[in-house]
C-alpha cells in the first residue's frame, strides 16, 4: 500500500499523530459505527478523497481469506485458510516497525526477486512480536529494548511456496502458514500503540470470557494505505486461539 507522496516509500506505514479513542459503547455499537462510516462513503461522490481512494482500493485488492465461525460480543471467531506470507523481521519501536520493513517488502513484490516478477498487493499488512523457536526448547519469545517484530505481506492465494518468486534479499523470508482459528476484533483509527493495546486488552478479555484460550502473540492487521484518514482506516487485532473446546467448534451464525 504505497503512499501518495514523493518519494512513495518513505514513511509509508508510520503515523505518530495523536490517537482518538471512543468512550463506552461495546462491540455492537462499534460495528454500527463502522457500518455508518461505510454507508456515508460508499458511492458518495462528496466523500473525502482518502475515503474514496480507500474504497476503490478495497474493491480491487485481494484480501486474506477466512470464514466466520461465530460472532461473539467483542470479536469474530474466524477460521483462516492456509496462506503464504513474505516476512521481514525488524528491531524497532512498535510504531516504526511497519515502516522499517515496508521498503524491503515492497521491493520484493515490485520485482526484486530472482524472476523479476511483480506480485499484486494484498490486504492486510500483518505485524506481530517476533517469536523465536529454539531447537531443544518449547516456544520462547524474547523481548528486546526496542522490540523485535515480524512484518508480513500476505501473498495472493494463487501462490504456493514452490511457485512464489524467490526473494533476492536475505531479509525477506517466505513462510507457509496452515489453516488457523483466530479471534479478530476490528477497529478504526490511527496506527498507534495505545490504540492497538486498548483493543488487544479488550479482545483478550472477551476471548477468555467466551471460554477460548489465546495462543501466542496477537497480530496487528492493517487494511488501508496511509493516505486514508485515520478515522476511516480499518485495523484489526487478530489472536490465534486453541482449536479444542466446544466454543471453538461452533458453526457460524
């Protein structure tokens, strides 16, 4: 999602303006707010330029596939299909990690690979704390002073690990991710840690209240480019949950 400014790659995923936070409500009220904003911008020629551009991009951009298993108060339980990601690990503060990785990832999908193949941009861009897996120990996550984050582009569903272009940069790693069960909480707003943490805590509480067990660190999913006004940006906190248990096996509504 390159920015519409010159040069297009600089500060492509950064936003340090003050965050705005809603007070009270709940997930249903928030979803109504989302639908209200969509209704105001969808097909409205008087909609702000950023909103119109965002709507156009959403219409043509492939999105990561998932099925809604069940809608809960505060989140959706989703089953994501197997997918392939191009990932870069960076050591940077939370709000700078996406920008630090963006240039390298954009280079990969723009043709900086062995076959010089251009790859279509998809949504969302994913970010989460990097997890190290020692060969002789259980899953272990190490935190550093600046933080270490894995930032990933989800590749189009037509690609497999065998057919995807091979990166020329050693920083870009391709990973196959299996089907997974996740709880996802959608919100709109600017890309700040405070906003992410607010919704992460609310999601964690709602997931546990529903009898589900979180697994690993949550992912931050961003669907819109930076020129979209902060109020209109679609973001999500996505938390993997354990597959077992009655709540995890319920059919969608």
